[in-house]
C-alpha cells in the first residue's frame, strides 16, 4: 500500500530497448514517434492518473541502461514504489539480461513490485530470433513479476496499460512467490 497518492515508477532495462519511447508515448500520446536514439542518463516526468476512482500523481523516472550509469541508477531506486523492467522482443540479449543483470541489481537491497514489459511488439515478425509472448510470460512467472505487458510505443498499443499495471503493483506490493521452481529465493533474498 502506498503512503500517499504519489507513485514513483522507475523504468529500467538495457539501452535501446525503448524505455524513453514508452514514457514519451504515455506522457505525449498525440506527438509523433521519434525514431532517433538519444541515450538517457536520467529523466523524470510527472503526470496525473485516475485509476479505480482514485487520483494519483505518477512520477516516471527514466534511467540509462548502460553499465557506466549503474551508480547513478541506484540512487533513483531508493525513490521507487515499483519498477517497469523492460526488454525488447527483437533483442534476445535484453531479454536474457532481465535475469542476468536487472533482477540482481533491483533486488540487491530492495523488495519492490516489478512489472515486466516487452517493448517493440510492432516489430514482431514471428521469427525464431524474437522473444515470444510465451517466453515473456514464463519469465514474468520466474521473476515473480506483478504483471507482464507487451507494448509498442510506436503504435501506442498497451502503453497506458503498462503504467496502470505499475500503479496497481504499487498498491498490491510484491506478490506471494509461486510454489514452482521460480528464482524467488535467488532473486528475492530475505
């Protein structure tokens, strides 16, 4: 449960997976999609959201995915109520880094809700190189994510849903771990 109606959502994931585009599509839905890549070190935006009859102020914290900025990123984790953990369906490396890099980094000292977000679904061509929906769902269960969303900043699909799921995750907290062979004990040290 949140102590106030201000929700801090920190967006993390490898560089170039579409984190900034996702936030831009949410905060500026009528603007055109920017195809130029501009690395972000840190950016913060604020927007109001009404969800289930309650008004929230959403603070969206966009972070750099590159290794060089780990120390800077960690400073913003302290403000987080929830993480949007992003990977791109066209980058298997970004998908694999969810468990290899991001879960260990996010759970080192914190125990916060996570919404797993697959980006760039508009590029899906159903090839073997892409990360499938099923693989994303399996990963979400493995890391005990509150929710799994596939979205596209380019065409706007499920962008609002990703942010709404993050707010819901903040309200619900970290879910009870499943009884199966998840990485709960490795990912969420007590």
